[in-house]
């Protein structure tokens, strides 16, 4: 079964931004950012994905990766 990896944790670490700081910047609950970093979310609203990409100056393909089995 295919699944999508959210690569937010690696991106934040590479940019030196803590989960808590990014939650504040994006006005998102800290627990939600942690769940995204740990790939525990079941859905990611498009507006939230767009906000993340905009704030980090990345493309959607930098944030998400499709894994095929």
C-alpha cells in the first residue's frame, strides 16, 4: 500500500527551526506540528500545506514524498 511521508522534521532541522517556534510562526498547535514531524497525521489540509511551503520557502514536492510498495 502506498503512503505519503511528510518531511517537515528534516526540513525544520536543516533550517534550525524548532517545532514550537514553527507552530508559533504558522499559528498551528504545537501538537499538530509534532504529529506532522512524526508522520502521525491522517490528513493535511491543502491550505495548511500551502502555508508550510510559503513560510519555509519550499515546494510541495520538498514537503511530501510518495512511497510505493
